[in-house]
C-alpha cells in the first residue's frame, strides 16, 4: 500500500512540476507512463497537428551497403576484391622520393622519432618537395582507392531520376549515394549493419553521452500511418541517453530539445503505411557521427519507417560538402588513421573529388558536394520543449533562441597541427628538411 501511495505521489509531483525532466525519466521506465499522448498544437506550417511521434536516435552511421557473407575485408558483391588493401609503407615512401634505407628507418620501431602512440610524423611529408600530403593532397599523385563496383546501395533518390544511381536492397531504382561508391570498400566504413569499425567507434561516443539527437514527427491527418501532410524535425538535446542492464539504449526516456544555431533539420513529408517520405527537399545540418561534426545536407530527403514497436529506422540523405569530410579525417591524426585503417589519406581526397556529383551553383559549376545517406535507428522517447514545460507537439525552428556558444570543440591532451601530433620537447622534429638516417650509435634492424 505504501509503495502504491509513493507512486501516486510521484505522478502528482510530475503533473504539478512538469519541468522536472529527471522525474519524467524515472516515470517513463514504468509501462504506465511509456506512451506519450499526442497533443494538438501547430506544426511548422501553422496547421493543426493531430498526431505526434517522438524519438531519440540510438544509432547512426553512413549508409554503406555490405555485400559479403561475413567479415570486414572479405570479397562481396559490393567489393569483389575485398577492402582496400593495406599499403606497403616502405614502398610508398620510396615512391615519394625517400631512399630505401630512409624508408626502412622511418618504419622501424627503434626509430626515436616514431611514437608508439602517434606514429611517424615524417610520414606526412611525402609530397612534391616533401610537402605535407595531409594538408596538400594534390602534391602527390592519386594513390588510388578501391571503390564500390556493386550496383546495390542504401539511401534516397535525391534527384528523382530512376535512370541514374544505384538500386536499393528492396529493388527501388535511382538511389544516390556516391559517398558509398567512393569509400564503401575502405576498411573503416565496411561491415555489416552496426559492425563497421568506424560506426562502432563514433556511436560509442554518442551513446556514452557526447551528444544526443531527437526526432519529432507530426501530422495533420487522422491516421499517422497514412497522412499527406507530415513534418519531420531533427534537433539536438543535452540530455544523455540511458542504458539498460545489457548496455542497450533504453526507450521512453525524456529529452529536452536544446536549441542549436546549426544542428537542426525540418523537412516536409507524408506517410504511407508508416513509411515517412519527403515531399520536397530541404537544406539541413545535422550532427555528424564522425570527426567532422557538421553534416550539412543540401536538398535533403528522408525515407524512414515507423515500426509497430514504436521505433523508427531508415535514412536521411542529401548532398554534403566532400572536402570537410577529408579534413575531418586529417584532424583525427593522419599518421594513425592511415596505418590503422589501411589507407593513404590523399587517396580519400581524390576518391571524394572524383565521385562528387553535385554543384550548388548549377550543373555547370564545380562539384563541391557528394550524394550521401545516413542510416538511422531511433527509439520512442518523450521529447520536451526547450524549457521542459511540456511535450512537443509541433515541428518548428529553435535557431533564433539558440545560444551563441556552440559547445566545446575537439579537446585532446596533445596538439594536432596539419594532421600530425606536435611534441614541442621532442629531440627530433619531422618536416621537409628533417634528417632521416639514424645516428651511428643506432642500427636499423628491419622495417614495418
């Protein structure tokens, strides 16, 4: 009886003080409070919203169709020869103009300029006249990156042309995803759903509280599954997701929208049998689950499916600037990225530039953008207005009330400059004029 009275009291407190998001989170784990009641408020189009569904993104990753039976490096319909092979770094250095002796010494673990944590900084200086290839990738010829040769891809038909692009796994034509075409055979992106090394790395950070994205879907019709007037909103939240005893993200917890000056997306859509489809493109910016935080998408569209269990899954696609993607990988410490992911970073630059398929200035302009799709898995959640006073029942922009402070940038306990880690007190410094060969007191034995 006492436990029952405590439960009733908590419910009364929540009703009286609706800004108590922590209380709502506690209550939301109780099945009695697990299904938000839709409210009738105006959407972004100022039309009455008859229904509202809200979610929290528990997983997102670039949509890379996986065509192998198992494994990451194994051949498949996507990549018939498997992933891009690991470079022969001694040969790479020799081709860049280093002598064989210099190349072997640079790759030798006994070399005092080779950090066990950050790799060999001198690896960056292999362009023409020993230019840093990370910041000047065109200073070296295209090393070549194995690209996708399969015909199947995940994503969205961005240009409404079914005669171009890929075919979806379900047989739909015209899927535009040249980001996948360019990088889908790179080891960091390749793997089954939720199992590529890149996806695991970046989603771990999100799921541990680095950032949170919520989705709000509102409609004007009587049937949420079939409605011609729907609006979809993507927002940030400062509230962390909660994990259950198995380490999975728990559903039906509460999140307040955190107005953000950049990361927000509003798209017009419709529903058909629970499938949320864009009715017109929109320019949006979301939080990128990778080194480059800005996921700018021009002419963005969604293709999402509302599931019977209350979850949401599917894709949001658009044309994103490709060069910031490359710069993001460089900022992640180029020397480490190259060795661990089996790639020469200039090859990534060339692959993205070669496969770019969109110009914001028109068909004749420079193709600065590449078609892209983000795969999204989201769970049902309570999404509150920024002040926490009530559940959202509309999709609207909050940019005007966003704080100017965008939040912390990447914070490392070391300094990264031009893709390499700067160690001010190091005795040997890398650079175009660095002395490469070891002193007589040190002998180079073998290479890696």
